[in-house]
C-alpha cells in the first residue's frame, strides 16, 4: 500500500524438497507495447526442488523472480526489462523461476530465500548459494551486465564483502561491477552482516578505480543514503557527504546511474548534511541543472520521467515551501500524458498509475489523484490495490468513513492467500484507529483474518509475520482503553491456538505466539 506500506548467503537445496508448483507468467502476450508478442521468458514449470535439480544437471544458475500480480514495481519490470528480446535471450542461460507470493507455501520459501518486498530478483548458483540480488531502477544494459557477471566464475557478493573488509582483498573490475549493482536495500544482513554500512560503502568507493565513474557513484550514493538514516551526523561527516553529493550531481553518468536515489532520497540527505542557507541552495541549484539534463535523455521510460518529476516536487517542498503553480501544472500534464500513452499497455499502466497518483498527491493535487484512481476502478484494473490508495487519500482528507469503506472493499475483493491476509491487516489497523468504539466490528474482522491465516498450510512465514505484527501493534494501541483489553486477550488466545495447531515444538509455538506482541515493523 502506497503510504501504509509504500512505500542472503547460502541456501541449502535440502530446504527446497517439496512438491510446489511455480507460477507461470507471460510477460508479453497481454502487453500491446511490444512487437515480440510471441516471445516471453520461459519460466520453469515444476517444483522448486526440480528447478535446482535442473540447474545442477545443466550447470546453469537460477534466476529467481519474487513478485505479485498487484505490485506496481513488478509490473514495471514486466513492461520494460522482462519484455526485452535481449533479456529474454539471456534468461535461456539460466533456470528462470517465478515465485509468486500468493502461491501455496510461497511465503515460507520467501523466508528461506531472505526476500521481503516485491519485486526481488536473485541469482543463485546450482547448489543454492546466492550470488547476487539485482536492484530495481537500473536500465536494461546494466541488468544484462549483472546476468553476464553471474554467469562468469565470480564470487558471491557476501563472500566478496567479507574478503574485502576482513582480508584486504583487491577486487577485480568485474567484482566491483557486481557489488555496485547489488540490491543493498534488500540485503537483509546477507552481505553487510555485522559490518557498519558506512564503513563498507566508503571502503568500496575508495578501492574503485577513478575510471569506473558509475560504480563509484553508486557506492557513494549508498553511503549518503545510510548516512541520512543516522540519528546524528558529525560536522566532518557532513562536509565529506556534501563533497560526495556534489560529485554525483556534477557528472552526467554518475547522476544517471543513481536516478532513483536523486529522485527519492536527495531531500533526506540534504536535510541531514546541510542547514537551510547558501550551501543547501547551491546543491539545489546543481540538482536543477542535472534534472534538466536527465530529462533530455531519450531512453527514459514514462515511469522514469515521472520519477524525475517526483524528485523535483520533493526538492520544491524543502524548508516548508510549496510547489509552484507552474510545477503543479507540469506534473499534471506529464501524468496525463503518461497515462494516455500507457492506456492499452496493462503492465505499464499499473506502474504509471501508481507513481502518477503518488506524484499528484505529493504536489498537493489530491482531488485529481483520487480521480485517476477511480478511473482505474471503473476499468477494473488492479482494483483492490487502488482501493488501499484511495483509503490513504480519503483518510488524509479526514473523510474517515470513506477511508474505512475503501479498506473494507479492498479486503473483500483482494485475491491470493498472502495478499488477503495483508489487506485484512490494513482493514484491522484502520478500524482500530478510526472506528475504535465499534468493538464488535474490530473483533470480528480480526477474527476473520486470523481464521483465514489459520486455513493456510504454513501460515506464519515471510510477509505473513509482518502482517501479524501489524495487527498486534494496532490492537495493543486500540486496547489502551480499558473496556477493550478483554477483547484483545481473546484475540491473542486465538492466535496462540493457531500457533499450537501449526507447530509441534514448544519453542516454535512460543516464537510464533510472540509475533503478536512484537513492536518492530
């Protein structure tokens, strides 16, 4: 959900021994934006065990794609990378596996692979050892480069990081490229482990040759992002970071290699390393110049163009400012233009609508954002996803009854076992916040979600764990009013029964039941 939710190492083949059919997806036959409608990725048709058995027999790595039908970034992948002839050809050198998050047992496999968000793409060798995971937001050429590197006799990312940090290993140019185009944001402790990320990225930047401008800039951007997440930044760190940021903005290839960072993270970095004044203004001016140059690139997709608009809006809102009428008009025109171009292209349409509605909302045009989402509902295009977005917008406008109705409809219409549990948790959270006195409804909806969860064969894995934690947090806050505590107790007991029915070991049952009481996201 856009505001509610918008937003590895070795894997033993032994954990894959199960009869589990991988979901098939045709990434071209329904997309009218391709002249290669008869070509698509030949996703592996069989169990996970069979996929790795085939990988061993044919000495091919596994290309694992973890996604969901409703996920806008997943649809962006399908609209761009996955429909490319060059990419499709390259996947023939792999065993390509599509693991849909709503398929039976998918959440357990997702946990084993260390994946959380959709989409995640991972390369594993035939023995199940992860080589790398590929980030979103990179262009086709770099995506294919990563596949080529994965086919070579190259060390896994986790091993490379350990050797560089602990053994002073001098990486090759290919090692550096693999590390630069690794999905650090989805690392979940696989490569970074117990290392200080700031130290790791600074070290990687220092050992990268000056001729590798893009790769060095990507390490620098990772350093800047992690620095922006720190509670405090020293004066020395701020001066160093300002230099890194200016270096990225001055160089066209460095900026192009970091477009998502510049669009979404630039403001957080600026607020952390500068104060309002001349220094910040000079960097914002550099951003304006670079933004104009990036817009001239002829290779940008509609989503990438709108991403640049998003960055411009965020910068315009710094220091309690508001976007100008001229910027709002340009945003509106660009969103409408992109939507018209994507109207007959299902995958691209979902991706464009998602960033378009968010961009309109961010620029203060909520009414128009609601309008385009309702148009998607009328066309029955990814409807239950947009209902969550409409719930966000209407709650933001203090129309809580409408927000709750959108949450209810989204839950009722959601499809897929993991998705239904996730959507149900959003409804429970909304009821607890906006209609807390309706104790019976809060209890009944929560019980319904828990019953659906209990009906799954292996319910408390992967994203489902986060769902349980979300429900627990919402209900604990809701139950701070005395007359609700007894209801919370009965719901906690129901979840404990679920844990008892699905786990034999006492320790496993206790670990499961504790999820309802955890405070982390």
